[in-house]
C-alpha cells in the first residue's frame, strides 16, 4: 500500500469535545520543535505553570500539564492519592463519575459510590452521609459531567472533604474556561482538566493542580504509585521548577510533547486576551440563545435549568425521531459534528457543545439551522424561522 498525506475534512465541532481549534493555536503548534530541556523551552514551561495557576485560581497549588488527555488527569489524581485499603467516596451522576470509581478500585481502594440519576447534580447531603460512615482518604466528584450537561456545586463538596479529613478530587475537564473554576475558593486538593474543551486546543494534555496537602500525602505514601509516568514524585523532578522539586535542577523524566505545549500556551494567551470573566459570559450567552432556539423548536434539555452547563447541552430526542439519523444528516450535509448519548442515555439525547472557539453566534445559528433541517427530513413539524428568531433575540440582548 502506498501511503499518502492525510487531509482531514473541515468539520464544525459542536459535540462534547474536541471543540474547534483556533487558527492561532494551530499555527503555534507548527513552530519549530526544540528540546524538552532547552533553556527557552524551560522558560515556556514556567510561563505555562503560572498561567495554569491563574486559570485555576490556584496560586498555592502546583499546576502542570500532564502529557495525555483529561483522562490522564483523572488517573493521576486517583492513583497518586489512593493506596490499597484506603477508603474512597465517589459521587457518580454520569459516565465520568463511574470512571473515577473504576480507577479507584484499580488502585486497591475500598470504593463507596454515591449514585445519582444521570442528569442530576451531586447531592451534598447524601455525600456527607457516606463520608460520616467511616474515615475516608478521598472524596471525588465531577464538577461538569460531560455525559449529561449537569453542573454540581464544588464549594460545599470540597468543604465536606475538609470537614471529614478527606482529600478532594474534582474533575473540571468540561468546566475549565467555560464556567467559574475557583480552586482556592473551593479549597480543593486535586483538580484536573483537558485542553480540548473550553480551552480550544487539540486533545492530548491534561492541566492539573495539586494542593500542598495533596503533595504531602503523595510524598508520604507507603507504596510506590502504580502509574510510573504520572507519579508526581517523579514528574515534579522535571516540572518542579528551574531548581527542581528537590533543589537539584530540572531533570529528565519524559520527553515532553513540545508542540502540543506551544498550542496550550497560545490557547491561554487567547483566553487571557479575551478575559476569563468575558469568556464565561460569552459561554452563558451562547447557551441562552441555543436553549431559546431549541425550545422554539419544541425540544427539551435533559437537565433542569438551575443545574445546566452552558457549554454542554444534552437535548432530549423526541419520540419517533431517529437519533443517529439526525447526527448523520448534519454531518453529511453541514459538516457539523454533534455528540451521541452515553450509557443509559444512548439513543435518547444529543450532546451539543458550545465550548471555546465553538461558542459563537455563528455556531449557534448554524447548529439550529442544521438541526431544524434534519428534523424536518424526518417529518417533524417546526418553524425554522421562528427558531432562529428566538435565538437571535437572546443574542441581541
């Protein structure tokens, strides 16, 4: 077989991630590769660390980008903190809470899950009841559940961890850059995210923040961390700083994904140019416009309004509509990618992302137009002009 250069189609990414990547970020990734111990690259590393502290609002945390997608942040948090026999309380209100529980079991922990219906936020009272039953090492939950579009209140949950002597692990893969993430205000211990959602960089890096409490717990482990690449005791010898975590200078741990880090750096430059609060307001406004258009089309969102994520919208598929047929229609005719449901929501919802560079008026109007066409093709009666007018009224507000 003769190989040829791959030319991907130009898609409009409005699923659960990845989101559209700005030309600035793509151009940054095409810059010349240098070595991972080059002095200029080490300066870039320090800039990225400081920018992540600002992004997370975590001035007293160690903040680094792990060399793998957001799932690596989850695995790093779980595997570094938990040892065999430790008790972990995991709130499960969707696919990714369930994944946390699976990882905690693989770490040898005694896992107690607090299970919720998918689409509901985490219930603080039920979590407290589980923590009160026995001494607990880790409380873990998802701030922004990508499988449902539900937002949970991180502050009270992290406060519970403090009250019961547990370390908090917070998944902000979908929330960081789209809604407020306040690590210092929450007093959270380990908070991780991904680059491919509201930061609008390609997949492949997982920003993570570790409190001093978490770092001490990792240093004082009885056993080695079961994941070598993501062992923070080893990783921080490279990322710890110009003088290294142990004062001996930055040392080789792994070959960093140089060009991916260029992309992350540029995505942070873009975000700070806009302003973090401005980006949050933009995501909220695009969500309001999309929700108004969906309502005008007779469609409903899965999550109650008070707990919805603006950047991830789970839309209930109407009775009699071929869910996959709609997604195939908009992909074929509009080059538009929408997401399917996971687990018990498979075939029951579409997941529409308004993340980062994909959270614009143009994206909202195009998505509604394509969705109306796909539904009309299946015999659904709706007024496409009224749908767009409802969205435009919110965009103009």
